[in-house]
C-alpha cells in the first residue's frame, strides 16, 4: 500500500505499503515493515511484537519496497522502481528480487491460500499469479485509479483508488475478478486510501489526505466511521495498516513512526515505535503546504505486517466427520490447514458423520466437547478423533424404576413391563413402547423422568437402552384437633399417647384422621380426678377416635380445702391459725357488719404460702377501729381467700365481736 501523488501526468511514489501476515512458524510473533525512498537502507525491517529487537536490514530491497505481505512461509514485497515482486523465506534467506516481473510501479501486494495479487499503480490494474509465481496476469482487474493498495479476504478483493489530488474510493470484486465495483465505498470517509485491510467484522483503511485518520466500515460497505482512529498529528500521513488478532498497527510516513491501538479503537499510541525507518530521525509532521512537494523525496516507513501462524487440523480414528473453524478458514473436509493472525482466538467445531461419533480432541486441544478454542500465539496442531459406531443390536433393554413417597404400578404396551415386580424387559430395536403409571389409593402419580418426561402416558422408541423413572407421591392425610379442658376445684394434668397433649400448658393438638389417641389424667396432691366429660366418659383412661375435631373435659376436685383452726382478737390484732394443703397466696380482710358503719374496713393482711403447712395469719386493726373501741364494741366479719398455685380460689368467712376497750382488744 502506498501514497501516490499526481504531478502533471506523472506519478511519484511517496509512501508505504501494508503487509498481510499469514501464520508464521515462529513461537513468538514479529512485526514487519518496509523502508522506502530516502530511508537507509531500502529494506524490509522487523522487530518483536513489543517493538524490541528492531532490525532495519532484515531483507534488503534496493528497488524501493513499497508493498509488503507476509505469509506462513514467505515474505513478499513490491519493487516500485523495477516493477517486480520480490520474495524471501521467513528468516530472510533465499532472496529473489525478481520473483515476478512485468509490473507497472507495483505499490502493494497481498495473497490468499492460492494466489498472489498486486496493485499496478501506473497501469491502473490489479495483477495476479499463482503462489509459485506461475500464471502471471498483469491485468487481472482493470480500471483502477492509481491504486496504492490491494487486499484479499476470504470472499473479495479490495483496492484503494485515488491520490492526493484525485477522487478517492474503495473498489471491490469477487475472487475470480468478476463483479468489479470501483465505487464500493465513497464519500468523505475515503481520502486517498493508502492501505486497505479487513478482519472478520470490518473493513479498515488509512487516509493519507486530509485529517490523519483510520476509517472503518461494515464488510458490506455500510456504516462508515470516517474518524474511527485519529492516527497521528496533522500532516503525519498514516500509511501502512495491519489488523492482528489483538491490535491495529499503522505506519506514519512523515513522523517516521509506527502506531498501535486495540481492535475497538481504544488505547491509541501514535509512537508505539519511534523512530522506525533507518537513517531517519523521528520527524515533525509535514504541513499541508509542504506535504505535496516534499513527500516524494522523503524517506520513511511504508507497509506494516504482523506474524500469522498456521493452524493444522487432522482427523483420526475409525469414524469420519468434519471440522470447521470460526472465523472461517478451516473446513476439514478438504481445507485442513489455514493461517490466522497473531493472538487470534479460533474455535473449532467437530461434527461426526452418520454412523460415527466424535470422541475428543488431542494436540493443542483437549476434552470431548464438540468445540474447542485455541489462541494463535504460535503454530498450532489439533487432531479431531472420530469413532465408527457399531451396528445397532436387534433389541434394547427398557428399565423402569419407581421413586417418591407414594406407591403405584407401571405397565407397558406391548406387554413386558409389569412393575410391580417385572421392571425390565428387552424390546425390538426401533420399536415403540408405551408405559402407563397407575397410583395406589393412597398416592398420586407425579410424573416421569429419565427417557420420559411429563405426567401423561410415556412413549419411548427403542433405538438404545432406556431408563425411565415413575414418581409416585403419597397423599397427605387429613388431621383434626383434640382439645382438653380442665375443670373442678382441684388440680391435675392430662397427657396423650401418641405424644402431643401435655395439659399442663399444651392442651390442644392435631392428630391424623383415623388415628386413636389415649388420654391419661393425673391429679396433684390434695385433689382427685373425678371423671371425663365431652368426647370421653368414665374415670379410667380415655381413648378418642380422631374422625373429626374432638373436645374432652377432665374434672379435678380438691380433696382437702384450706382449714381455719382458730380465730381470736388480742391487743389490736385478730389472730388466725390456718392449715393450707398447697403452696399459694392468702389474703384476709375484716369489715364491720351491723347497723353502725356497715362494711367499713377493720384490717387487711396477705402473704405467700410456700408449701402445705399450718400458719398464723395476723390481721392488725387500723387506728380508726382502735379509737372506736374506746366507746363501743364492734362486730367484725373476717374473710380469708386462698389461691393455690395453678388452682382455683377458695374463700372462708367467720364472725368475731371486738369488745369495748381503750387499752387493747379482749376476746
């Protein structure tokens, strides 16, 4: 690819060429570029992918090597002055400056798997030959306009029309040279295209006139992005262009530098390698006024290329099949070797033929998945293994199993499965067997799994051994509540078998429909169980059939209530001696009765009872009562209330006459 300038009717070569890199055998990638015009020396230069180990004398090309193309095995360049195509081995040996002759100022060269192509910038044509140099046709495509670049993809040939002063466009044709369209892409985004290149998704080109940009479009020519990458400062003249599997590279003729960016256009570095060409310093970009006159005499970098590596696919085993790649290139079948860009990720997919199966990958791919991905950081070799399938047997085994919490049976049509007991049977190859599931009364059929799915009847075609599982689920039983209520003056507990009732605190529980629950009552000290009520009768243990919600009453009566032993009044205090059968709480209150101030409080007292015991309870008279006794006697009603812990409250009342006295109470 090159920059061409109209000067009256003559053409002066002023720029560089792009290189298409097919897979190289090296384990570490390389960059290549051409040094043209006044660069020293005129040559193909090379470096590592990071710009290290730069060598501007890798291949000498004294006839001005505008165009460059690198395949897996060879380096090609155009000799602009002598009109030839040069070639060497990848290591720079075997140089042949006249590999193809008869060109007309060839500005660029490209290749595919079968042919070599070049742009004759003076005769306005695209030339083509076989890769071995035979079959030369200098006018394979005609009608180009000072084409400075040519590019070949899997499907099309592309070229750039136009110089600094002329109209610009990108042309395209089919690989056989038909369907020529000189104006495939036109417009403001195409300005003297110096280099055209493509990947699997886009077509790219450098604009050597106007703003120093790299443009991009869809492969069908649509969605042109004129300023996809700002390639350098104004006047830097972006020239060569290369698309690798990871980066975009370009040369800047006037700046004597190489730029690099990520494939998405980010991470732009306009001086990735600077200076680039030998015998020249890194230069300031040319101004617009100086560019046309000065560039023909200037020297600098032209084309750029990146290593590509060969991916070789082979097939092994007793079976047959095909392997294809994404991006396209491998179709093995017949096309089992293809070169891909440095760092490109290539996915291989294996498809077995009828009567065969794919058994796995070996070499630079492993595993048995149908596809594998390799990264082209070096030459790769992958083997796809296919095995021949054995002839199908005359019959296959159908096995049925049952799962789940329920029960049921499975039968087959034609007969053979009766599972129940007979859950496996051989059926003729290719026959269709229908399975039917019938749940037990206490179950439901939940569905099939294995070689059948869903919950309807199951049909399997016996092309191989089959396994089917029928799942049955138990129907949950209903349950009803059983409630226990305690009554009476006494205390006690009720428990159940099976467990659930512990009344005590838990007096209600649900039990399964149809179950039988036995209740047992136990009275506490000082009480007795007197019998059942509700859904139980009698005084023995109670057996309840849970066919509906049930309610049972347990009656406990106190066998010995608290007892007042004595009551007397003395020295302003009413003394009571009382026997308590249980722990609990006792309170006393004395009030007047009779005609005078009936109901007025005389005394109060309360306390806790810690256990069954006899206690002295004192109710001390209040001051009002003590003063009134100086004038007259007072009849008093004493009420004692006892609440046993967890039991019912009981009360006792007795009467006492408080005699008239001013020094105390006699009685």
